[in-house]
C-alpha cells in the first residue's frame, strides 16, 4: 500500500468535501490541488468524480429526516410527490446535457484560462445577485416551488459543466435570481445534488472501469471517507451561515482565486497540463 498516495487521496477528499457545496467550485480546487500534488493523471480524474459520492452521503445524512418523510409519503402525500417530481425534473437537464456534451467539455474546456475566467465572472455575478432586494423573492421554501421553477434551476445547473463555475454556485445563485429565497435555493441545491452527483459518479466509474483495479480500492475509500467527513461539517455550517449572512465573501474569494489561477498558469509555477 502506497502511504504517499493514501495521503494525497485524503487531501483531495478533504478539498472535495469542503468545496462541493460552497459556491466556489470543487472542480477548480481539485484541479489546482491535483496539480500541486502531482495527482492529475487519467485515473485521478475518475477519482475526483467518484469521491463526490462521499460528499453526497453527507447531504443524505443531514437531510435524512426530510428524505425519509418524502419516501414514506410518495404513495399518498401530495407534498412529497411534488417534491420528488421537482427534484427529478431539476435533474433531467444535467443528465441530458452531461451525456451529450460531457466529452467535448472535458477535451476543450478543462484549461486554467477557462477556470480563471469562470471563477472571476462567477464572483461578479454573486456580487450582482446579492444587490437585488428582498422584494424579488417569490418562493420562500422548497415546497413552494413549481415544476417550471425546478426545470429552470436544473437548466442553470448545467452551467456547472464548465470547470470553475461551481454546481452549488450555479444552482444557489441561479435560484436566487429566479426568485427563490437564499434558504430555498440552498436547500434545493443540496437536494438536486443527490441524483446529479451520484449519477455522475456511477456513470464515470462504469465508463472508466478499465482504468481501475482492486488495488485502487484503498485510495478511493480514503477519498470517500474524507470527502464525507468534510462535507458533513461544511453542509451543517453552511445551513447556519445562510440564515444570517450573504454570499459576498465567497464572491471576493472567487475573484482572488481566479487571479491566482491566472498567475500560476501564465508563469508556469504550477503545471496545469493545459
């Protein structure tokens, strides 16, 4: 067993868990961290997607009461049925466009220049979104959403296929711009992540199974466990944070991170393999 590789897997898992549900792009951070650690070959790209499942287990644990209640009520409760339908509708665009455009995006858009641009642009969009008044909110809670609202958020989620955009950032800020309250947008972003990230992880593992062997299991397990632990802490913290704070600090962080990417890429300090 390669202890060094296990250490790298643990670091990558922590980075994934800490960034997956914040509006700062886990993909961008994994690309940078992988470049720093020399953990960026083809197998590591499969690893990056697979360990998202650990982060999703954290969301399932935090929202377990609501999810269990929904599953129990699917046969008779209209609230549970509407909730499940909305999550399903929100998931469909990512599934469709992911299968249609995923290969092309990985081949052409996974560059430091794209990551830097999306980080910086996303930061300014968050600043703009936070300047909107509370009067623009028309949906206070997830249960107030209609299928068309879910579809619109699902379409916005597709923007996150561009590295550096942030799936959470796209769905939360996009949801707010579409009229959801900050809390409703955050909750729906978490719920929408469950089928989206599990589907992406399962599909990638199946598609790239020829690259993997049982010898890789310890590395993947460490990454999943660390991702789960970090995400659990992060989700609980974020739910408390959004109750009394806005996302402006994340906007400035995104802009600063984008500048760092530009500098490291242009000077060659970090080998981004672009």
